C-alpha cells in the first residue's frame, strides 16, 4: 500500500507539471497569435486590458518620457520564447515594405501564408488541448483506481484485523480448554491409580481365600470333628478317652522354648515410619500357632531356633512354608528384623512354628 501511495504521488506530480507546462504553452501561443492578428487581421486583435498607471509612470509621461513595454502573460516566463522575441518580430513586420497592389498574386500568397501560420497555431493549441484532455482522463482513471485500491485495502485490513482478533479469541479458548483437559487427565490418572491400588489390595485379600477355600473348608471340618470328639471325651465316652490321653500325653512332652526365643509381629508404623511390633505370645517347641493375618509387614525373631512361616492354617502348615534358621551357637539374645515382602506369607500370614 505504501508503494502504491508513493507511485500515485509521483503520477499526480507529473500530471500537474504537464498541465502547467501545457497551459503556459497555450497562453504563449494565444499571446503570439493575438499579436499577429494585430497586423494580419486587426479586427480579430484583442488589445490588452488597460491598467492603471502608477504615480511614477504618470510623472514620466507628463515629462515626455516613454513607458517600458507591457510584459507578456505570466505563463510565458521560462518557456524559451520571450517578450523581446515577440516584440522584435512585431517590429520587423511593421518595418516591412507596403504590400503590393491587389492585382499582384503575391498578395494572395502572403494571406495564405498568414492563414497557414494561424492554422498551425490553432493545430498546436488543439494538440495541446487533446494532450491535456487525455492527461486529465488518465489522471481521473488513475485517481479512481487509487481510491478503489485504498478502499479495498482498508476493507481488507479491517477484515484481516477482525480475523486476527477472532483467531486470537479462538486460540485463547482452546488454550483454556486444553488446560482444563490436562487437569481432568491428571485427576483421572490419580483416580485410576487409586482404583488399581484398590483392586490390587482386593486381590491380596481375596485371591488366597478363593485359591485355598476348599483346603480351609476341610481344615474347618477337621477342627469341628476334633472338638466334637473332645466334647465326647469330656462327657465320658470311652473310645475318645484313649485317643485323648495319647494326645494329652504328646502335648505334655512338648517343652516350652527358652526365654530368649520369641517372635514379634508388625502390622503398622508410627508417624516417623518405625515399625510397631507386638509379641506373638508364648512359644512351645514345634507347636503350630494360627494367626490368619492379612496385614503383617515384618517379623522380629529373637533367640536360637528354626522359625517356619506359612500361608496355610496349622493342618496344612508345611505347605508353601518359609523357614528361617538361627543356630544356637550364633543366636542367643540377638533379634533379627525381617521383612515378609516377597515371601510366601506376603499378603497373608496363616500360621507359624518355632523349633527350639
């Protein structure tokens, strides 16, 4: 747009220069033609308008002086044909000899010559008028095209500005929507992680129960049967008395382990993250102790002996058992803090035995 404006200014300056020079040329030709009419056709001569003399000029005339000739029109200045040249031409015409009688053909020829000069001047004026008319039409067309270009450019700039504003608004909306979607995604991922953790905890709690349901059921049936037989023995049944006596005899032979042997279980931590242990109870040599705990994290084993941990209840204690050996010559009152992660009791602690 800036280039078009500069080009239009240059074209307008050229147009003004052309019109000014052509106007000056027409004025000069008219001035010269009028001076020639004074000689060739006095009736067509138009004397210059009388001007009011200044006080200095009146004094000069009163004293018998003469005034300087009148200057040509202002447009003649700088055209190359000065007032002095026209005055000299006029003086030459005045000093020429008288024209021949009417019967001489040369007189007609002189008239024809003057008519040709006047015609040439008229043709020059017509050419100048034609050139000026064409220049004016071209100027009007160029000005119209320029105004149309400026109008189209203004409209396009307004449309582009509106388009940029609309796109910036759309971009801001999409960025806000993107931020909201990112926040929703982060919240969904957090919720998904919590859900997966909950599912994993459910599997830890329930998969073992489902897998060993029948085993636990059979063990429960055996325990019920043993309790019924023990009840029968207490009621005086003979067939149970012998078996119960044997059982009590075997139980009496079991010795308790030494005071240095003990087991502590941890199911949680304090605020500082230190495991909290609880005593598992009095330990009898090789006697199974049932727990059925699902949240045991660590086990502390003190003193000599062999610790056996199992996911199963006591009747299936040796199935999938984890054994920890503490030789008597290496362990006395020392305790070892053991993690159950990765062992068979990770997730569920069914029973344990200690062989002193």
